[in-house]
C-alpha cells in the first residue's frame, strides 16, 4: 500500500492543526475527528484493511501536517485492531511517527528522536513477526523497510529539525 493520496470526500480536513501548549485542548477540532473515528468498528476481524477510510484519513492527516489529529484517528484504528496482530504493531509505529512529527513542530527535537526510535523498535518487532501476505491488510502493502530505513537515517543525525518530519506518502518514492 502506498500511503493514501486523499481521504473520503465526507471527511474534511480539520479547520486548523492543534498544537499542545500553544492552544487549549478545547480548541482542537474534535467534531471533524469524531466523524472519522465513528467509521472505526468496535473490532476489526482478522486484520485492518489498507483501504479503510479512517486509516487512510489518519495517514492523510499526518501527511498534511495535522500530526496531533493523525495520532488521534490512528489510535482509534489501533484500538480496534486485532490484539497481537501485525497491523496493531505497524499502527503503533505510525502513531509514534505522527507524535514525533508533532514534537518537531513544537521544537522538541530530543522528544522527536526518542519517539522515532520507539517507532523503529516497533518496526523491528514487526519484521520479526512477518507472515505470509493476506493481500489487503494494512501491513501487506505498506513500505515497512523504507520507513525503517528512514527512521534509522534520522537516528544518526546530530539534531533533528522541523524539516525532518516524516510524510507517509513520501516513503519509497525517492
């Protein structure tokens, strides 16, 4: 799966990107995020479909710079993912990346580096658990190796900057 290019027309982007510490949490566009979260079932059966609209929307939010919002939507998808499933591990890595991106925006490069390191560890766990592809699950087509390599490259930089944020849609397109 390439990262999503667009989200469902029914799912509009939030009115603004919420940044903790600069805004009150009540200022976050919770109504817009609720629409995406309401698409998430209470449980996914065997895997999280790569084309699920809430998943795609969460990935798009990250790529458009709505990092806190991306994390919120992806956490809802993660909560519904099968316990112990491969998608759950990949979703956790993506949540950590979105959170790391947010920390870069907040000018907290050390926190971002730590979160990117945790995401890398999740991808290492996932690589150890790779199974035969089922076809249309989130893990099946996601460029895991490319994301792992990108996270590794960021880990050797002396200091991260805002320009080091990670867009899922750019992975594997260099």
